[in-house]
C-alpha cells in the first residue's frame, strides 16, 4: 500500500507490506495528545493562572525546538507549585477525554494478542487512571511530589531514573520487548511529539497521530484526521 492509495488524511511515508495486527506483539502509546485529548501539564497550570506560560514551553518541546526535554519539564513542573490534588482531580474528571478511536484501537490490539504499553512524559496521577480505564498492561511516567495535598513543584526520582523523556521511552519499549521475548520490529509505537521519536525509531511500525510536523515526516504512517482507530484501516 502506498500514499497514492489512501486518503491524504492517512499518509503512508514508506512502502509497507500487507499488515495484520497479529504480526505484532506489543503496541506502545504516548498519552498526552495521543491517547487523550489534552496536555495534562498545561491544564494543571491553568489552576494557578499559568497555562499560557506552560503551554508555550510544552509546544516548543513537542515540536523539537527545545532539545532538553528533562529541563523543559522541570521548568513546567516548578510552575505548578501550590496546585491542589482537588484541582488535579478536576482536570481528570472535567477535561481529560480519550481521543476518538483510542478505546477501539486498544481493544482490537488486545483481541489480536498484543500487549499494551503506556509510556509518557506526563504524570502517574493521570497515566495510572488511563491505564486502568483501558485495561493496559504496562506504564511508565513521572511522579509529582505532593506535600499536604499540594504540588511542591518537583518530581520524585524512581528506580529506573529521574524523568521519562524520549530516551526513557525508547528504553522502556526495548525493556518491554525483552521481557516479552520479542524483537522491537514486532512492536508498534504511536505518538505525536518530538520526545516520541526515539521509541518510534526502533519500532517495527511507527504511527504519528495528529502530530507535530517533524513527527509526521519521520513516522511510517501519519494519521492527520479522524481517530486512532484509523490505524485499523491498514490492518487485515
């Protein structure tokens, strides 16, 4: 199948063989603006009147204009100091929605025998809930430090490292493949931002979803309109 055989809203950047889901054993998703409709850090910042400031940093990082993702995230999290858990919960309940086709794609992958991985530069407060809502198998993301019900503006180091950035996403995909006894070419990686490119670069199939230009260009498949379930149009 090639680009000429598909609608412009679903772009195939490389020659692909006939694909079926059962060719793959793992699918890895970014969360913010991929599986869900928002950038959580931006919406949390709205609670302290700093959404525009934080969103500008997020946009630059996702476009690849800021190369140090870890430092950009530390800057954004510092601006969240003082946000309450109640405000965080309100973001989850009132603003966070699964993107169109997300549940359908995850369900189809699980039915075909794939394991599912949610790997995010966002926060466990949200990733754990999205993981549970979709019944996903694995997750990796960042932990916000909380004291007396308020964010401190810092994150907590974990056993695997300090911050889940692009390199950590790549490493987690490789580790999960190793755990499952499969090759990276048996994995699908789906994302929208520059920090997803490292994991997308090693996967057997890389999918850009409503992504930044740099990501659309480098992905094997780019879904520019419609839901995540459009990926199933390529699968038999």
